[in-house]
């Protein structure tokens, strides 16, 4: 019974990370096809967008790896899950700090509120991922 519950939870985490990776890739696909430009030629913002794209690509690959390993009940899935969770927290904090510095959140209109909600979900998901990864790791090493 306990093993079945743990296995179901692990499969749920696996599917969630696969969906998360797909959402990250879908975001960039929509972003690039929408002709959006945050910096309007500002070199600092352009550099940030390039760095963020690279970080998100690594994040998406980590999420996909975590999902595949967790669904196949392989041990490395735990480590990928922890890495993806830590990256999620890091990227959300970086995003909030950058946009706050740019003044995006003042006034807090619909687009800024959506940005804050997405980053809050990344922080919550990252925290849950770290907790679940720690639980999986401690059970397997016990």
C-alpha cells in the first residue's frame, strides 16, 4: 500500500515535470513568434533575454530528464528533480528581480499580475520539488 502510494506520487511528479518542460518550450515558441521585444533595443535587456533563453533551455532539458527518469523509476530522477526545483526557484527570483528593476510591476496591471502569478507558481513548484526530491532521496538511501 505504501509502495503503491509512493509510486503513484512519483509518476505524478514525472508527468508534472514533463508538462513543465513542455510549457517552458511552448512559452519561448510563443514569445519568438509574437515579435515581442522587452528592451526595445536596450543592450542590457537583450543580453538578459539571451541569458534567460539559455537558462530556460537547460531548465527544460532538466525537467524532461527528471520526468523520464521518474516515470521509469530510475534513481537519477531524484537528482534531476532536485536540480529542476532549484533552477525553478532561481529563475523565478531572477525574473522578479529583473522586472522589478525595470519597473514592470508599477502599476500592477493585468500583464504584470500574470507575470507575478507565474513566478509565484515557479517558486511554489520549486519548493514542492525540493521537498519531494528530498523525501525520495532519503527513502532510497535509508
